[in-house]
């Protein structure tokens, strides 16, 4: 099995969005989504240990900035 690193960048729904997040495309909400994605990307790329390929034999490794531990 090859070594693969997956970096999850999944939008985290805000409490006030409800079911509207799938079809609400106002300028305000799109800017908020883009800003959220940009901030998540910056946080992810700061984790240099996540960007490197996994060690041989580790197979698939998945990282998600929203599920990282506080000590990381």
C-alpha cells in the first residue's frame, strides 16, 4: 500500500445557517465561506508535520484541522 496523506478542508456549518447553507449564495455568506476556507487552509499549512509524506508502512494518514488536538 502506498503512503498517502489527506488534508481535510471541510466547511464547518455555522449554528445560525440551518439548512440554508446548501442554497444561500448571497455575497455576504460567500465571503464568509471563503474567509473560513482561507483561515482553515492557513491553519492546515502551518502544520509542517502534516504536509510531509507519511513514513513508509503507515499507508493512509488523514489530517483535519477541525479535529486536531489542542496539544498539536
